């Protein structure tokens, strides 16, 4: 009996250990599959390129005492044979750039050129084990804590494709005699193109982290040469930084010119650091300049189809959507003018706050424009569009709540039909979270004490990004502040703080990543923008609010929650 209990306990323990693993496999099987395929293809590239005879060796072009135009390194160790009674060691420099070629060197070149293809399995194993380390490095860098978001499947697929293409060209170019030098292979590394695309489509942080991963991949592709790896890292980080503030597609051309200049600087610095001669400088420098400039041209060609296929919120797509004369916004202005004005001011609040906390201000502004497009269907049921007559006075609270809830669902449906970026659609669905419409819920509870709170909650989920949370707070602050009497700076400060505290206490900000320090900055930004709207005076040091009496404090504290709920329901 005791043995059976021990076995059952052991089985239960094993199940507890396996449960998280099985959940992970079930949830992320697609990402795991993409990772396995990428690793398998990279390993195959290493196998077919690892330590084979470099592409056809034309030794006839070399003569004894001729000055070598490149340094040629022995790709493998070779024992003496009857035809070539001379020994060669792997890594041996047979010719040195700028030095005369000896008769012995000519014989070694002939021996290498006539040798059969040889695969060094030790080199293959080294490369594959290093790829395993790169894969782990990739997983660590792209986790939610470091990346600041959950990596999307489309981002992972694009990065894997770019990694494989860059890895392939670098690997086979390095095995080609024409690019045998660690510097001559630099023009074949497409790091600028890859990082440009990732930065524009998925953001700067993704681009920085991908540059780190890509540089490690190049290290494996070039037999652990430091120069290509350092060049890839430098050009990758600079490319991510350069595209940070581009707003127009033509800006990519100027970005590629700047990237070309920086590539020249990187090559010169590496030449000096590694004490290399500059005989091949014309080839290398012209190559990296052409690479960087063509990267910008290719980005202009690849971006439109990639933006369409991946439905990403790239800076160019957001700039197009920021035009307030789009058909859907024209319709919103005509059919729900109050909602249109509300959305425009929410955009001002959200954009200003996002700039101050380092979030994506352009995304917040565009999402704010579209966050209430679902109100087009029944505009007269929302306070900002009413002209003295509240249609909810004659409706059952449950029906009123249903109408208000529906504007979120309808907004998401309209956004999907318009093919808006997924980040914008997410903000539309999250801008009310799953908060309760307290006014209607309390009214319904008076009629039926057993009414369910879930029937009066919005259908969305709490914000999962900083931009989404800022839009939620801006939406609530703008709507609720309309009911605030005498909106002086001190009253606005206290009022906005109460609204933020309400969102925190209702767990609407648990998953968005905002810190309390950032919430304080957001509050300050909202107060400044709203004070400008209501033409409030700036508060001077030690200035007291004339409304700040014990009685007013109690009254305002009691009314703050109802004002927040009223604002949220607008």
C-alpha cells in the first residue's frame, strides 16, 4: 500500500513538472517549429560550406616573384604526396598581400587547387554547436522582459528569413577565393538591409537585439573571424539608430547615404585596429558603400508588400493613417462630430504623454484617432454627441450597457475591414479594458440585486502595451474632465490622479508595463495639456487652491469615482 502511494505521488510530481513544459509546447509550437527549421537550414549551410576547397583556384595567374594582390590562407591541412611532396598546415598563409610569391608558394597553390573536396567534420561540429549557443542567445534576448513585448510570429518569421539570407551569402562568399580575406567579405554582408527592415517594421529595440544575434551568426558563417562580426554589429546598431526619426519614404535614401559613410568609417577603424594593409581598400570601401546604398533602395521596394502582408504599424503606414482626411474619419466628423472632437483631443493627450515616457507617440496618436470609430453606428447614444437629450433616460440599464459595449466590438470589426495595423486594432479593443460601467450597473442593481457585474463590463482585455494604457487613460481623462467645474491646475492634478488611481485599483494597468514613475509623468503631461485647453493659470509655489476646504475635499472625493465612470462611459 505504501509503495502504491509513493508511486502515485511520484507520478503526480512528474505531471506537475511536465505540465508547464506541455503548456509551453502547446502555446508556442509554431514558434518552436520556425526556430527548428531556421537552425536546420543554418546547419545545412555550414555543412556544405565548411572547410571545403574554395571555389576554383586559378593558380596560372600567379608567377614566381610576382607581388601578391591578396593574402591566401590554407583552408585545410594536407600531407605530402608523390605529385606534391610538400606539407600544408590549416590556416597557413601561403601568400601575403604586398609580398613576392615564392616558388614554394606556387607549388602549394597548385596542390590546394588540385586537391579533392574535403569536409572537415570537426569544423562542422564547431559551427553547429555555436549555432546552438546563438539560438539560446536569441531566445534570451527576445523574451518579453528584455524586448518589452511578446515577439509576434510575423516578426520572428521575417527575422529568421533575413538571418538565413545574410548567413548564406556571408558563408559562401567567405569560401570563395575572391572574398577570402576577412575584409573582402564585408561587402557581401547584408546587415544594413536586414536591420533597416526590422527597425521600420517592428521598432528600434527589436532591431538592436536582432543586430546582436545577426553578428553572432556572421561569426559562425566566417569561421569565427572577428572582423566580419564586428562590422556586422557596428553597421547593424548604426542602421537601427539612423532610421529612428525617419517620417517619409524618401528619408530612407538619406539614411542609406549616411549608413554608407559610417560603413567606410567602420572599415577604416577595423583596418587600423587589426593592423591590416590598405591595398584592398578600393575594393572593400566601394563594396560596403554600394551595399549600404542599395540596402536603402531595396528597403523602398520591399516595404510596401511587407507592410501589406504583415499588417504592421510601420512609421510610414502610421504617417499615412495620421491624415485626418481619410474617409472613415471624414464620416466620423460628419455623423458623430462630438466623438470626432473627443478623439482629436485624446490624440493630443496620448501623443504628448507617450513622448515624455519614451513610448511610441505616433502609434498612440493614430490609434486615438480611430479608437471610437465604432460609435458611428449609434452616435446619439454617447454623451459627447447629445444635444441636451439623453436617450438612455428612457432605456433599461442593461440595454444602455449593451449599446455602449457594442461600440468597442463594432470598432474592431470596422478596423479589420479597413486593414488597420494590428497594433491599432489592439488599442481599439483595449481602450476600455474590461472595466465596469458602474453607473448603469448600480442603476440595474436597484432594479435587480442579483444582476451580474459581467453584463456591465466592457468586452475587451486590459491594455498590454504602454501605448494602449496611455490611450485608455487619455480617453478617460478627456471625457471625465468635461464634467469638472472650475478646472484649475490644482483641481486637474487631483482629479487626474484620482482617475489613474481608479484604473490601478481596478487592475486595468497590471499588464501594460507602466511604472509608477511613468504614471506620474503621464499625469503631469495630462494636467499641462488640459490646463492649456481650459486656459488655466500655471500654479505658483505655495499657491493654495481656493476651493480646497475640508468640505470641498470630502465632496470631491465622493464624486471622483462617479465622474471617472461617467467619463469612461462616454
